[in-house]
């Protein structure tokens, strides 16, 4: 996915969650509970044994015995979470739980052993932040991702973000993100609080660089005010709403935490909203003034975010059954496509931000000598304003929004008179226009970005289960060609070079390794090289396809070792693999489980849930069903429904408020099959 996005000139931002962990235990929770009575059992029902699969310890079954022996990297014990013997608290932003137990970074002593795990390696001073740092560098190298979005940064120390951000920028070797790496934290607060957080990160650990920005929730409050005030909001107040430190800020209108629809009508339109789970009130994409909000978000300082459900009009009969590549199923809202074109082609960010007009119903922002973005939130009356510009004298300006059909010229002092349409839909644009130098045209052809990934071949990474990708693991003792390790699989474009590097950890002359690349079948050899020390392969494929990388000991008497394998390649712009989805897929809006053979399925949304969640059952025929909530010991907590239902879809609201925070199982029992899924209560 990352490689295909890179091929289309898109950078990829990874979402990282550092302050909580959920789903300890095997699929049914077995082994996840540490029975230590004081700290572990103080919250989350003791589910604080986190053990992960690895190449040497795959998940061969879902028993506690198997789970507690899993030796994957960065295992976690109850002492790594709140409360523990050093930070005996679950209150305050840095210690409160949510979606699982809350990780403890603020005391270097938050480490120790599990009381019942079989795999129980020793921990050490500052274990938590040190392991997080190593994991982040590994993630950056493994995925080739370009930047990071840090989740819920208010809920763990700012010096952790400073430490990890600095290391992935400057201490990740070839994968360094560098000074310009996109890096933003989700901090919900006032402008002053967000500015303080940015400075807290900046000056932590002796630092002095603006390493991380924030999503501008303060500005977003003003944008919501435009929508909710029905034309009575003072647009002149908007510039003062933005946070002060805007070097890395992200203006936004909606995001996944503010946009939580609950039910829809037959046409896919929004009917009810799960407002209890929204961090800030949603803005309906069909609201007549949302174009004003987005024009402002694109005009101010920062890197604007556009939300999926705003960009694509989901108000169609294909909401839950659409083809992801179809613009018929996912039509793009024209005004957002227009604003994105203007933002890029007129180079908004290259011009200094200047407010040229502030009034009740009109706001004009110039990106110096690049563009003028003007907005009006009056429903029926257009606004005419004359503003000073940096374009110079007698310059022809064109309205690239299409709201004005005629060009305008600056006068001999650089001033220009503009007309801004109302919001009622009488104009092609609702409440905004964008002027820039006449004569700019064309679309986009961003250069393809090569992708580089590095696999660390170690026994505590990867997975050897036959049902998994069967990748990873250290090069084993002896072995030779009949016992290779699969490094990974890449999706590469025909005619573009694939460059592979292997770096051994043992450099003895007698230690010879082989690096090889195969067709997708993993058996048709395309190229290989053998030798001691670093190995290199350059191969130009003749078709767009997946290619498999393998490595092994060349000599039967050679000892095993960890190796690093790096691949640099360019993917095709379009995924054409026959195994890719070619039919309409059910949208993954809800957490759910499905029995494909029968068409029987059950899903829950939202999940995690705070107050209410919605269960949707799809029945292939008339049948009796029982849907109930179980705790992790399999005891019934609540029955959602128990009765006979007809073929088709059925929806049930469930009040999750009485449940304590933690992990539960929802179980659907039918004559055909019993299905289970996880329900997380915040």
C-alpha cells in the first residue's frame, strides 16, 4: 500500500498509539491476565500480560500456555502500566486508562517481571521509553513511511514525543525523516494549551527544535461556530482563533474523532449521530457553509487535512457496498477538488499569510502574491470588498474557484475589488472565491517516489505459522539452500530497478550467505548472489507483480545470524494483481466478524464504545438468534437480543454505559454458526 501511494507521488503518514494497549491475551483472552493482586488487578481486570508472536513462537493455538510462551519483541508486564509500585495512580491525563491499560513512561522505574508468563525476559531502567524508541526506528525502516501522527499526546509525557520524534528524524540511519518530516500530535485543547504543548516538546531533553505540531482544535472551534451560528458568526474573529505556533499546525474541519454518524436512511444520508463519542461536534458534509470552513482551513497557515467523508460524497445507495476505485460509487465533492487544485497550483504555502479584510460577513486572506482567498457566510447576500494586495500594479487576476466569470485587475496602488458569493447555492461556489495570477492551468503529475524498506531478520520478529506470511526469523544454523528464510514480498513495476542490500551481523570470511529474488510463486529464481560480507542485487523485472526475497546460509556448516535486508524499488501506480479486490467490498466502517460461507455476520459501531454501540446482524435466512455480551471469563454480562428474526439486516442499540472499562466479547449464537467479536468499552 505504501509503495503504491509513493508511486503516485503521495507521502504516507503513520498513526502511532503510545499511551495505551488493548487485547492482552490470546483470541479469547487466555493468558492475558496477570493475577498479581495489588497493582495488576487494580484495573483492566489484570489484563496486562502482553506477549507477541514471533518466528520462533507462532500462535499454534489460543491457549494460555501458548500465549504466555510467545517471544515477540517488546513484551509488556503489569509494571509497565498504571498503576504500579512507583506510579500508583490511574488519575490525571498521564495515568488514566482508555482502550486498555495506560502505559507508564514518566518514571524510569516502571519495569519488572510478569508473575505467570513463561517467556519472561528481564526488564531494565527506562525500559519503556527505550523499547519505544527502538520500535519506532524499526517501524520507520520496515515500512518506509514518511511521517507520523501521534495519538492522544495529552495522555503521556511530552518528552516521550520529543525523544521518539528526534530519533526517527535523525538517528534512523538511511531512514532518517530529516528536519522537514511531517510530525503532528493529537492534542485537544485551547490555542494557548496547544502552543504550550509544542514548546514542552521542543525544549524537552535539552532540545531546541519545533519537532511536532498539533491539530488546530482552536481554529476548528471557530469553523464550527460558522456552521452552528447560521450566519451570525463574526468572520473577523477567525484569524484570532488559530494557535500561535503554526509552524507544523494542521487546520481541519472534520476528522475521525469529531465525525461519528450512528444511523443512515435508505439513501445513505446521515440520520442520527453518536455525539457522546465525538471529541468536538461534527460538521455535516452537506451543510451549506462547509465550503466556507474548508476555504479558510486551506487558506491559513499549516498543512490542511481533508476528511474522507467530506471529500467523497457517501450519500449514495452504495455507502455499505461500494467499489473503492469507482468515482461513481465514491463521487468527489467538486468544491474540495477545486480547493485542493487552488492550494497546490497557486502555491498557497509559498506566500506569506496576510489578513486583508475582517468583517462580520467577509474575511479575505492573501497568500502574498500567490492567491487571495475570500469567504462570506451570509446565506443570500454576496459581499463586495476592495483590498490591498502584494501582486503589484495593474495585474490581471483570475477567479480559479469559478465563482466569478470575469477577471479583475489590481489598480495602480495594488488594490483590487472582489465579489464573494453567498452560501445559498445560487452560485457554483457557496461562500468562497480564490483569485490568483491569470494564466495558470494544468493538472497534477507528481513524480513517483521510490520506496525503501528494511527487514530485520531476527527470531523475535516475523511469524512462521503456516497461515501467516511465513516471513522473518534469523538465518538458522547450517541449513543451506533447502532451509531459506523468506525476507519479504514487494510489489514492483516492470522496467524499474529493484535494488537489494544484505547486511550481515557476522563478517567472518568463511561465513557465506546467499541473497535471492524470486517470482511471486517463491520458486522461480530471477537473480541471486553469494558471498561473505555485504551482498547486492540489482534486478529489473519484466512485469508488474509481487516479488519474493529470500536469504540463507550457503555453507552447511555455517552458524546462524541476524541479517538486515534493504529493498529499494518503485511500485506500479495502480494495483493490478488478480488477487486484489475486483468486486464491490463491504466498507470497513464497523468492527465485525463474518462467516463468508453462509453470509451470516455481526458488527458493532462505534467500537471502542463510550456510551452506546450499534450491533448490526445480517441473516441469510429466517432463524432464531441470541446476541449477548460476555466478560473475558466467558460469563454473560448482558443479552442484547434473544428471539426469532427474518432474513436480512437488523440493528440493535446497546447501552454500554454500565459496563466498566475493558474488553468484552459479543457472541452471536444461531443454528448455523456461533460468531464472536471483541467489544472495547472506553
